C-alpha cells in the first residue's frame, strides 16, 4: 500500500517465528486453562523473546502486553523471571491472567480441600438452589441452562462464595468460566450462539460438579508444574495486570520503561469479545452496573455496532491513502444507511484513530532501543481490502518509531463478521486474509 511498506523486508515464515495460532495453547500447561479467540501461541512468544531479549542483561527486562487477553505473553515472561505489565479491559480475561500470574504461590493442600468440597456437591443433587446467584440483567434468547443444570450452577456459585482464600476462589471461578458454555444451550462457533441455531441439540443434563472438578484438577497439575519451574519471588521480578483500558490508563506505566512489547490488539474484524463473554461476565458477577455498555464503548477500535449510526467519523491524523479508502467505503451500499458503507466507514475510521493513539503511547513507554512486536491481520470490508498492518506501520513511522520489519505469519485466516467480502462470496480473490507481525523499534 505505501512506499514505506515496499521498502521493508517482507519475510515469509522462514523467519524463525512459529505459527501464532492460539490453538497450540490448548496443550501447554497454564495456557490451556481458558480458551480465548485470536491470541497467539506460547511458542510464538518464546521465539520473540529469543530474538529480542538480550541474553546478557544484568536486570530483569520489562515486558508489556497492552491487550493481554488470557495472558499468553505475560505467563511466558513470568516463566523467564522477566517483569511484566499487562492491561486487559475484559474483567473475565483480566481475572484469568491475574490468577495465572499468582498461581505459583497457591497452597495445594487448600486447593485440594476445595476440589473435594466441589466434588461433594454432586452427592446433594436436591439441595436448595440459591436464586440470588442468578445474574440480574442476563438475557438469552433460549434458556441458557436447562432446568436440571441451573440449580447445580447456583449451588456451585454459592460454594465459590464461601471459599475463604481469595486466590483459590478465583481459580474456582475461572474453572467454572472456562467450562460453563459446554453444559449450556449455547456454543462458540466461534461467536456465541444458541446450539439449535448451530444445528446442535439442547443440553438437558450434565454433571456440573464433575466437569468443574476435572478442570480444577488440570489447573492443579499445572500449578504443581509451575512450582518446579524456578520462578523467583517479587524482589526480582514484578507482575502488574490492570483490568483497564490501555488507551486511557497507560499513565500507570513510567516513560521509557518497557524493554519489549508483545501483543495482538483486536483485529478490524468486529469480533465481539464483550458479547462473546457475556455468560462469564454475568454469571461471575463481573459487571458492577449489570451492563456491558461501558466495556463495549472502551474496546480498542470500537465495535461497528457502537459507531455505525454516528455522524460521519473522520481520521484524527493525515494518511491520504487511508482517507481515500474510507471515502470509497462510505459510498458503497448507500441505501443501507448505517448498515451499509457509511456505518462501516465509521468503524474503520474509529479503528485507525485508536491505532494512532496506540502508537503514540507505546513510543512514550518504550525504552530507547526497545522493540514492539504486534501481531495483526488485514481486513476485507464491503469487498475492500485494508492492510491494517501496513497502515499501523506507517502511523508508527510518522510518530517517530522505526518500522523495522514485517513478518508474514499466515497467509490463510478465517475471518468473522466481514460483510460482502469477496472471501464470503467465494470469488477467486486477489488478496485473502493474512496475519503478520510488525516489528517497531524506539530510536
Ligand atoms: C487479540 S486479543 C489478545 C489475546 C492475547 N494475545 C492472548 O494470547 O490471550 C485482544 C484483547 O484486547 C482486549 N482489549 C480490547 N480493548 C482493550 C483496551 N482498550 N484496553 C485493554 N485491552 C483491550 C480484548 O478484550 C482482547 O482480550
């Protein structure tokens, strides 16, 4: 797209960086606790550390992930005794990451006692179901849990409430959060939808305590493994994970303090992290005002649903090619109004305005010579291909960072919520969906 991009080394994956797909994490200790969409693998993060963390540094390097998800970057950094800083706006994902980073100090005898007490819930199938644990404001088109399953869930939530150790209570919460959709009438495909809608039968009954206990046992095994990894205590490395919007709370990070940033921001594909975690957010009481609205508005890049109906949104910076793309997009499917080109043009402009703020912030917090490795995919919106990675690189260059490298990680990616794209129409299109890592350096 740009002259700058054309000058960059364009490496296909002979670079030594392994496939970033999160699928690999399903097998790795600790990473496997909770599935999460559009992350990268622990192996990929290892490759980045090998490339960019100096072997001879006398102090513990500081690794930042501003969009931490369920903590792939930060857990790997902890295993190396690096100091970590993370931001994650979604309270469920933030809890998972915070819990993983504290897990090495969990008392296994206490965890075993809790596992046994959850197991015992099974022998009391007719016990009372405390209705106060049913979340207010949680609505679903069909009943989320069957009549046989919901009382078991309510008893489990009451049990969690009574666990005296906060960290073990959190482990039990995330064990429940990571399996709850399995025994619900909903399914991830990868967006959350009803099972009948996906051609699957309803789930009438399941042994909820047994499913949660099996997850707790997996977590316990991984904590045992963690304890053998030689992780040192807080005097040597510190871990901070903020459940907060990185764009607005980054002042929690000192200037020029970050050695390496490894992250993957939300892609411009409108994948709705907030809606897809509604079950966990509501059933684990993670929304103080019972609504996801604030989260939706603060999400990086915004959601199409939150900006499509606004007055035309313009770019906060100069970028002639992107400006032209947005202009072209705004003229498509005019008769559909907010649902056509004008709505999507607002989404694209909002997304890149956040990208612009993002590169300004990382320039401030990175140490001189420090690197940022950002995994991102392109997008095809209303049939128009937008090379998000290249635009992000341009913005970084304009703000004074050096756009050092662009590494193609995958040339085939399954997109979601991309409307009227040639991919969806099944055409033999010239440009498909790809994923790259762009590498930025602070001069
Ligand atoms: C692609 S995912 C990152 C996944 C992560 N690499 C992992 O392995 O789990 C992007 C994440 O950014 C989070 N996010 C979105 N907007 C944010 C914001 N303004 N501040 C912090 N996190 C945000 C989303 O909730 C989502 O978890």
